């Protein structure tokens, strides 16, 4: 069994997939930390679903399957989706969560219609486009991984250079604006990174699940630390580990899909964090409460003894 | 910082702000003298916070000019400190008190540069000034409401500004924090700094502020406290929602909602 798994790892294709999934987990973990703290986790999900019609239209217009073109299409439709959400929340009484739900499902619906249309028409190279629904990491090739290396490098460098700015933006955007930071630009930049991550991730994980990689590692990381810097690093690490575990399980055991396995791996990390994190975890809290209660009971008991008439009588004797 | 004494720290003219169609602040003009503590008073929805935010450029204004020491606000940001309402942020954010106070230095640091030892020392000083030094490394969600308010105050101090805006710093704080804040305000005043405070508690206005602004969408009255904080002007500001009980020469004020 172990022999088999390591022999599979020497296959260059598998190595590309491994690196790709790891990088995807890394960048979505980093960007996800900020979107989570800005309470915009659902934006990632909306962007991912909104990307589908963009990808389909890009394919229908050009007839070729190329990542940069899909990126463009997904970017435009993602932009349109966020614009729509802004318009709906500003000019109607509909709140942001409902607006996101509406936009997400409309765009996804259009995407599915277009996808079905493509599959039933005479586009030559259409095979594989439906893989964008749930992702197919196995279809990743070297050039895709190069794109991922580029995108994740940009995200890592930008997040460390602009760490202070992103922190302030996430904690107190009003104060940031007061200090003169271009809050709108920084917000757009973060949104742009989210779109990049989502689109890069769609191929491996699919539009339906890619948001999980943005949200889950960040939430898990929050359990382990009260420092933003460490949280971002941990979140990236959790994401990368999830990607690696997902790839390993999918390539070594059976023909299980890599993307969903990565998402499940991230979920395992999350559940473990919820239960066993040292300060905020469920177990730590329970232990603290039990100890606390016991200490209080003990103190009360001592007080009772001290104030009981028997005790006083003995005292006076 | 030395500013020309000829220029008022803040001068606002014809400020109008609207949400949708309805103006929430109509044609407000005033000039702030240097080195004064100024209370901004008015009923709920009078546009007190809105005015501060519009001056700071956090809300779009329909019309109006704002000048800080005779210059455009954009050029004078480093001279302006701001204490937002405590509820405006999520206190479960992964950071500690010292880190929040250091944010007051971000504007001076500029892009990309990270805060270092100098900023850390400055932040520590500011925490000490609000009596929070021993809480420097406390996670901010573990602080009481009053302590959180003091952290925000320390962050504004770290801005080393000359003109301060504070949005309801006294709301929901304990007596100790209220004392700490008022001591600090008087210290700032002694240094020749100017502070505008959105205030809710009419009972303490006389005690705390040199000047008072009565606001209810429009500017009702503005000037030294003894001239402005009068029964008739307060009635005018609050309409029928205010009961004023005369007591000797002063007045006990009860705001009825």
C-alpha cells in the first residue's frame, strides 16, 4: 500500500497536481483570512458561482479552452455580480445576504443553461467544461501550475507588503479612511485577489466548492491564535495541507475526486480546531468551566463552614 | 506642531448631508476656536455623528466646505484625530490593545512600512495616559466596554493630532473610564489642542465643556456654554421631548424619549 502510494508520487503529472492543490490551498487560506474577518465569506461563494457564465461565454466566443480567457470571462461576470449586489442593497430594502443569494443563484442558473447549451451544440473542444462544476484536478497541466505559482506569489507578496493596510481595513475601515488610506482601492484589491483565487481554484475544486477553501481554513486558524499575522500564516498552512492531503488520498487510494477531498480535509482540520484549540476550542472551554465551577463551589463550601453556627461554637470554646 | 494662530482649527461652511432624499444635516456653518473642549448636543437623529463623519470625509456631502487650520482636510489629515463609536468595530478581531493603539501611527508611517520599536513605545505611552498600560497585551475582546473605549482614545492620542473628533466616548462606560476620559480631555486642552465631542448626557455638559453646539438637523445655537446651554435654547433643540426642572439658578435636565 505505502509502496504503491510513493510510486504514484514520482509521476510528474501527480507532482504538478500536488503542487497546484497546495498552492491553491495556500492562497485561498491567506485571502480567506481577510474576507472572513471582513465578514464577506459569502462573497467568495457568490464570485465562484458567478464565474460560471463568464467562463461559458468566454468559451462560446472564442471556442478555445484557455485559462487566461476564462479568467477574463469569470472576472467580468464576477465584477458584474458584485456590482449587482451593491446596486440591490443600495437601492432596495433587500439586505446583503438576500442580495447575494439572489445574484448567486441567477448567475449560476445562467451558467448552467449556457453549459448545457455548449454540451448539446457543435463546439468541437467542449469536453471538460462541465468539469468546472465540481472541478477536476487531474486535468491540471504544467502551464496551469505555472499560472498558480504566479498568482500565489503575487498574493503572498501583496499580503505581506500590505499587511498593515489590510489589517486596518479589516478591523476599522472608517478609521483607515480617516487616516487617508484609499479604502475603496484596498477593498477592490482584496476583491480582485479573491476573484483570482476563485478562478484559479475553479479548475481544481469547481465553482460549487471553491468557496469552502476560502472560508474553512481561515475559520479554523482563528481558533488557534489571537494574532492576525499568525492567523493568516496558519490559514495558508491549513489550506496548503488540505490541498496536499486531498491530492494524496485521491491519487493513492482510489479514483476519488481531488477537489472535494481537499475540501473535506480542510473540514477535518476545522472540526479538530473547534474541538481541541487551546483557548477557544470547545474542550478547552469545557475544562475551564468545570475548573471554574469547582473552584467557586470550593470557595462557597469554605465560606459555609466558616459561617456555620457549629464552626463558630467550636471557635468560641 | 505650530499652526498660525490666525486660522481656526476647524471651519465649516454650508455643510449639508443627505441620506437618500432627506437632508439629515442642513446648511451647518461654524468655526471652532483653538484650545477648547466643545460638546455637540442634540436629540437622536439630529445628525451629530453624521456631521463628524461628513467633516472627516467618511460620508459624502451634498454641499459645504471644510477647512482645517485654513487648509483642505486632505492636506491636514495628520493634524486630525478621530475616536469612532465603540460599536463601529468587531472587538473579536484577532489583535491586542497595543496593536490597536499602534494603528494610530499608520497614517504617519505611510505605505508598506511596518510599525517598529518607535511606534511600540509611542503606543505604550498613550496606553499609559489612559491607564491601560497593564492591558497592552490583552486580546481586545477580553476588555470591558470602558477599557475598549480607552483603547480607542489611546489610538487617537497616538495620532499626535491637534484637532480631535470623538463620537460618543462616554456611552456605556463605567465611572472610572468617564473620569479618565475627562482628565485626558482637559490635558489635551492644556496642550492647546481642540476637541469636539458628541455628547449625550445633558447633566454633565456644563461641567465638561467650554463651548456647546446645539444641533437638530440645523445648527440651533453655538457658543460658550454659559451663553448657549440655556433652557429656552435646549427646548428649541429638543422640541417637546425635554423636561427641564428648574432648581435654583441652574437646571436639572431630563431627556424624555
